[in-house]
């Protein structure tokens, strides 16, 4: 009798179906996207979102925000991530000239008040070429920003598990640091164990999500569906991004 084998490709397909059918996300395969692999952002999606969310602002303000969002002052990924988190939650301060007059304003990059005014997209096999060529399994984008890195492992392979997924993410932070400038949090999963943590978190600080609707009665062995539907419901996901992502400390002792 052949042994049931649920490999990583099958799990990836199951997650794509969950995101698209249950959660209403758009989907694209990374292999089908025409883009610069050295650029972690989906630039056309970002520009489209900034224009849509800031209709009262001129193109010069949008372009100024785009420049700030593509480049950061620090070489430290955590500090860049902290800067982007501020942009995400509070908008990008810009200065521009309109009709000969110098003006200042705030460019929103996410509409936290109107969920459907944002683009929610998942992409599998998303290539980024920096210090090395890496290809995260699934990336969750909001308005063209790669906010969540999902690394998955097969529940049928004894030699791999969620700990191996964690190690791969840690290595990728070193190999494609610019990709993680925009990361809100990471997910590691082998179906049996599914947890979320930030780019500064040790593996023991990665945590499960135990409920979809607030009912905690049957959560001892919460399924991967509970985790993904619980966190990535669009309204709840935006709430997490706006109100539950923060930093403490400073300098080399900055923790997310």
C-alpha cells in the first residue's frame, strides 16, 4: 500500500486556494510576472495604489513618496523596517511644488478605513536577486508591498519541519535584506505547526493563532486553516498592521 505523501507543492496549492476562495485575495504566480528581480516591490501596483489612495495630491507628491519608499538611509534592515512601518501606519511625509508654491502633505500607502480600497495579492515563488537569488514560497502583498513571507514545509517529510522553515527565513534576511525592509511579519508552517513572528524574533517567539471567530474552546490543536483565516481576514489583517506591529529599544537593541 502506498503511503500518502502531501508534499510542499501540494500544501502551497492548498494555501493558494484558501487565500483566493475563502479570503478573497488575488493571486499571481511569480514565474509569470514581468519584473526586475532586484526590486522587491511590485512597483506598478504600488504606484497605482498611491494614486488611488491620494487622489487630491499631484503626481509630484506621489513620485516623491515613491522615491522614499524605494530607498532607505540605513544599511540596517531592522532600522529600515522600522522606517517603513512608520510609513505604513502613518503615511509618507512629502514636500513638493504645486503651481509655484512649496507644499507639504502625507501620502497614504494603505487605506485602513476602507478595506476594499486596497489590493490584496498573494504570489508564490517570488524571485528576489540581491546578495543571492532567493525565492520565498508565498508572499502576501498589500498595495504592491511584500508584507508577509510564508515559508512552508511538507508534513510528510521527516527531515524538514517548521524549524527548518525558520532557519531558511533567517538566512534569507541576510541574502535579500531589501525584501525584508517591507516585512510586517513572517510565517513558518509544516501544516502541523503554523506560527508567526517578526524579523527580530527568535524561533521560540514565533506564536500560533488559535481562533477565527473568538471561540477558544477547541484550540489545543488549531489547524493551519484556523491560523490563516484568523490572521488574514482582510479587515483583521489591516487591524494587525495598523495597531499591533511596533518596536521597542533603539540602535542594535531594537526589537520588533
